[in-house]
């Protein structure tokens, strides 16, 4: 059953990871994908998203750059930054920009289910005071 009220943008430069994450969530949520932060910014200018899941390390603008942009322009959008390669510095930088951090191993360990995105959005709004 789809939860049409929640829209998710997955931003990931690796196609298999991007498509896999979208596939996991598309059965229950409206899910859109972007291959770069630049593509995500273009999509955000025409579509509204409740949740953005972004890789931290990408060619061009990084996920941290995207977190900064989202924090400034779309402060009510919940952001999850993911990366198996990010340093502690990158994780802290993403969190300072409002991201809730989960690395790729945590996605697998969490046993991602249909309720995770809705819980992340609820938690993000609670943290942001919304």
C-alpha cells in the first residue's frame, strides 16, 4: 500500500545503490531519484519532498553541499546523509547542516522496512522543532 502523502528524493551517484534504495521505498512512498546534487537541486525547484536521502561523497557538488542548500532553502525537509566512505569530519559537517546521519552499513543492519522513512520524517521534525 502506497503512502501517497510522503515523497522521497534519493540522491546517489552509483546507479545500483540509487535504484536499490528507491526500489526498497517505492512500494510504499512516492520515490524520485537523482544522480547528483545538481540534478537534485533542479528537481527540488519543481517538486516538493518530505525526505531527501543523499550520498555524502559524489562528483561535483557533495551531499554536504546539498545538505547546506536544503537547510537554507527547504528547512522543513528532513535529510538523511549516507555513505560508507565518509570521514567523521564529513559526518559531522552533514549533521551541522541538519542531516540525520546513517551510513550504508546501517541501512542494511536496520532491516529497512516500509515504516523507516515515515519515522525518519517524524524524528526529523521533532529535532527541528516542527
